[in-house]
């Protein structure tokens, strides 16, 4: 028998043995998983029998994939608010019609419903505010237009939604309806818009510039900031981690930044040189707590007179050398011997 033949005959039994071991292990794991499921089910049944009935029905209504027959059988017992939000039910137009007088407003935000059916929205559009927040709807220009005359859309919710198919056409079509911002996270703070210089210029008089200044998804550049220099909220801009931070950018608008806020920004290109360059500008309280600084003994020693030492314990990235007991004793004796002015 050749050497290759011997090698093959020894490999085949070994491979078969390994495969058998894998299959056995797989079966054992499956059995263990089923046993655990059985134990968990028994524990849940015992728990539901032990707690007050209302609480048990509430938990069942919210968590279980109930059948239509089961819902009908105990129709008067269910927590219908819980059922209305349960994504595991066999949702259909028939199911909704069958119990249409029981459902609550939670139905409108339930992502488990067959929202691709326009008939569903037309027939059961009771809670438009909740509809407006449901990112499971098949959002499109046509869908919003279809119900525009209802004047029922919650335009604030739509304006902050990241689930809409945002485009210049969509924004222009409903320009008068959008919540552009000012009192919350409206259109100006929405990260999913197709942000570009052209889009910003197109609605320059509409934007809430405070929200725009804090939006990390804008196509930030030195040129963009210069283009609208007089419009930005420089406090919001100073905390924005989406800017292309560089020494050049910081120097270019040195007189504009809110330096206390800037000192908290984790995205600056922090270095010993950068801190030295604007030593007289930084908010040292904020700087002392900023976890993104390149903390080292050299850095700490360099600005020993500037740091707010009582804020250092909040900075979990600060790692100092471990002192020997003799070092600590020497420091403590030195402190004790100092005159107390």
C-alpha cells in the first residue's frame, strides 16, 4: 500500500468520527435548549398565576403571539392597549375589523401591521399623530399627498422623522407644512435629509440656524462655515463633533468660538501643542473633565497651575504612575510640615 493510500485510510475514519461528535454535540445542545424552554415556560406560568390577574392579562396581552381564536375566546379579558401594540399578532384587515371597537391609539404606531395596504390607512386612520411617528409606514411623496387635505398629519413628527424618503422634491412640496425647528428637533436637526450646500441655500430663510449648527450630518467644511458665518449659532457649532476640526479651522474663527463649550468637544485634534496654542482661551473646568485629551504626566505637569484638580476624579481616562508607600509617606509628611496660611 502506498504512503498516500495509508494517509487516506487513516483520514476517513477520523473525519467520520469528528462529524459524529459534532452531530452528537448538536443534538445535545438542541435537547438542552428545549429543556430550558420548558423550564422557562413553567416558570412564566407559575409567575402569571401568582401575580394579580390584571397584571397577568397585561403581560400576556403585550408579549404573546396570540391567535384570532384565542383573542375571541377571551375577548372581554384582554388588555386592549397591550394588544394594540403587540407586533406578534396575526395582523390583517379582518382582524382589525373584527375587534375595531376595542383597539386603542397604540395600533397606529404598531410596526407589525400590514402598512403597505393603503386601504388599511384609509379605513383605520384614527390616530394621525401616532401615524406620523410610525416609521413602519411605506413613506413616500404620494402617501403624504394622499392625506394632505385631511390636515391631520402631525407635521412636527414628520419633520423629525428619519424614515421618510427625503428629497428636495419632498421638502419643496410641503414647504409650508414642515416644522423647520426652533422649539425642538424639527427639520433643521434631522440627520436624514439630503444635506448639501444647495439645499441649505434653497431654504436659507426657513432654517432654524441653531438646530442647523448642531446637526452633525451637514457637509461640513471651512467653506460652508464661511458661507453662512453670520447665521450660525456659534455655541452650538462649538459643541458639534461633526465639524472637520483642525488647527486651521480653530484659528480661522478664533474670535467666534464659545471657548468654554469648545473645551468640552471630544472631536478636536487634541495635543499638547493645541492646548498651548490657545492656553489663554480654554475653559479649564471643561478641559479638566474632557476625556479625549492625550492625558499624560507631561501634559498634567505642563499646566499644573491651570487644572481644576477637584474635577480630575471624573476623568476615567487619567492614569498616573502607582507610587510606592515610601513615596506617599514622604508626600504626606511634606504636606503636614507646610505652614497653614
